[in-house]
C-alpha cells in the first residue's frame, strides 16, 4: 500500500466532478450519450473539465485515435448544446482503468444514475485561487464538504447528514440501511 501526501489527496479530490464548483461537467455527462453516439458510448468516459479542456478516458488507444479525428465536431456540439466555451478535448486510454467515474453503456443507465436516491446536486461556488500549502487546501476542502451538507436532512439512525432520496427510500441513510441488511437476524431485535 502506498501513501500519498495530503496535498496529492486534496488535488485528487478537487478534480472529482461532483466536487467541482460549476455544473459544466454535470451538463456534459447528461448530454454525452447524445453527442458521442451509441457505438462510442461504452468506450468513453468523461473525467473532468480542467482549464476549459474536457478530458475523456477511452477504453483503448484505438478509440482515442479514432475520436481524435472527430474532436472538433464533438467540441462544437457540446459548446452549442450546453452554451459552454470548451477549448479542446483530450482523449486518453491511460486513464481508463484509473478513473472511478461510473460507466454509462446506454442513455438509460445515465438516467438511472441521475435519479439515484444517493445523488445530491452540487451547489455552485466561486472558484478559489490555488492554496499555498496543504493545510490551507485541506481546510478549504473541509469547508466545501461542510457547506454542501448544509440543508440536507439528518438520518435518524446515525445522526449524519444524508441525501433526502435515501431517507425517502429506506427511512435511514444508505450506510445505516446497509448495516441493517447485513446484520444477522438476532441483532435486528
């Protein structure tokens, strides 16, 4: 097991789409199946938008090369559909196995993900200048997480903030529900 510096962990967390300050990436995920087409959908995975460049993982170098020739038309479609100002798209097979983004093999799966009870829409926030040290970066991240949980309902089982979809579906948060489902029957009394 390898250990990473706190600065590396904070940088990794800052690149996560659900923690990004704007809804641009979410909008790209919503229309990606329509723009990329059914054939390429299972072989592509948008990762992030960094400095107005969309980074997309591909299942193989062949797909990265094939999509490289179509990147201008994909870029124009995304910018027109969403009103974005993306400058470029980078396709890379190297990120395919490292990325933790859900794979959507059909538009139906994307719809299921968007309607999942555990999902919480990120609140928009103003971009911040880069942190000068790891402690400042961590404190910013902790404040961002705290501010995003404000207004969420509280689970009766553990007292933690939880998405309202989880509480409506199971009566408790997903962690408490999983504990209940995995507990032996004698512990449920």
